[in-house]
């Protein structure tokens, strides 16, 4: 998903100002436990610029996965 965070706008000392929109990108990846470290390291290497706004990585568990079309579950569905 690609979205823009709304910039800030306000009046300060009778002067109106605004901050431009900041582009953001959301990537969601589901991988097996065995691939988690590899994917985590690849994301860190490709996304890191060393500047503010590089982003965050959230690692969460998925209890189960079901592929609707075939009925496959678990790692076979990923």
C-alpha cells in the first residue's frame, strides 16, 4: 500500500505554515519461521539510508494461513 501522511499545518506568530506530504510505503510479507531472519536482513539492507524516515519493521506471528482456493493450510498455503 502506498499512502501519504498529511503534513502539519498551523499558524505560528501570525504566519501560516505547512509541512509537505511525506510519502510512505507499507510492505507486508508472510514467510515461514525459517525465512524470517533472511527476510529481516534483506529488508534492513535494502531500506536503510541512515536517515530519519527509514521506517520500521514489525515482526508478528501468524496463527494459521488458509488458501481459500485449494484449502491448503500452514506453510503449504504460504
